[in-house]
C-alpha cells in the first residue's frame, strides 16, 4: 500500500513550511506529496513563490508530486488561478473542486477528498473523465468504499488515514469571526493556531476545529487498525494530512504497519507517543459516529 502526504491545510509561516517540506523530501518514506493552497486563496502569497523549487526537490528525492486546487472557488481571481493551474502539463493536478475537475477533464489527474465521491456512479464518471486517483471523503464507511473500489478497479483509491478530518468549507471565515475580525480584514489570525482552533460545546467537550474558512474534526483520524481490511477492499493508498507533530515519524509508523513490521495496536501506540494529548478517531469507517474510536477486531 502506498502513502500519500496531503497538502498542509493550515497557515504555517514560510520558514516552518520550507523546513517541513525539506525534511519530507530528505527523510519521509512516502510515495506522493501533494503541494498547494487548498483552503484560502489569501494565504497563497506565503508559499507560492517557493513551489517550483520544492516540486523539484521532492522529485529529486524520488517522490511523485501533485499540485492541489482550491476546495472552494468564489472569486474571479480564484477562477483564473485555478484555470492556470489546471493548464499545466508538467505536474499532476489534484482537483478539490468540481470546477477544477471540469477544467482538467480529459487528462490524467487526481481527485482530492473535498470532492464528494459518495458512490460508485460518481467514481465511474470521474474515472471516465481522466481521474487516475481518488481520495475518498473521510466520512465514508467501509461498505461504501468497497462498492466504489469494485466499480473502478483501475483507479487508485486513497482513504484519509491520519490528521484532522476536513469536514466543510465556507465562504465566511469563522476563525476570523471568533477573534472579532472579518474575512476581508482577517490579519491572517488563522496562523496563530497551526493545528486549528478547537471549538468546545457548552459542556466544555471538544467538538470541532476551525482553520480559517474550513471546519475540521477536533479528533485526529487514524486508520492504523484498518490497514489490512482496507487493502482487501481495494484501497491502494493511505493519505496522511500534515499536523504540527513529527510527520516523518508518523509516515515511518504507517510504513511499518503497512509492511507488517508493526501490528496495528503497536503502531497506534507509537502514534499516541508522537501526538501527546490527541484524541484519535475511526468511527466513520465502521459506520458509526466519526468522532468515536472503535477498537480493532
């Protein structure tokens, strides 16, 4: 089973972003790395000028590279930049919006987890239009994954296997609103929480996390205990979503589990050491509430 490192979904300062991807290039045992701003186009200027050099460095290190589109296109400038991105033929494009998929249709491309691929019919249409890889939405149960895998055997299916699960994208910025600001005058306050801003219920229970215009899970997804069943269903890749922890060690842990050097329980124990204080979840894959952590077996 292959490992894909998804794009950084948070706003990290430029030095942190560069250091992260340099280390991924040099040390991380992953097959594919996805780069690009997915959540908010206002963040692009922090890292966009460094993308060409980083694509080249990752390729020299033996990694396949994809460039991801925005998950929500609302402005003319976002439409233009998405069109420009999807016209590139020097790198594989990952479409995270159906408009981006429409523009890149007819050429080999990938589909990211923000496109709602909930059934076999949708997957077949996307495959017919050129999708060679589909990262399924994190809320799908195993039964749905099995049906999709059977319908598109020539498409590599990824599942969202680690990190805060992306749940929704909004035109408005709740993160800025929480800090008394507006989206147009946000001062990039989302960068103050490099792993997202936790939201609690009135009973002080962790509920969700805000990341700019994005809503995420408060828990970290972890499918380390489901690797073998998912492989039997036809899943070909696990997606690891970057968090502010040692992602090289996280990738090594998944690789050890995939290769059989660690059991699922052993790998999950190691993951807990790498992410102290984090609550893990896998409920959706078992057809239960997503925030639950269902024991393996």
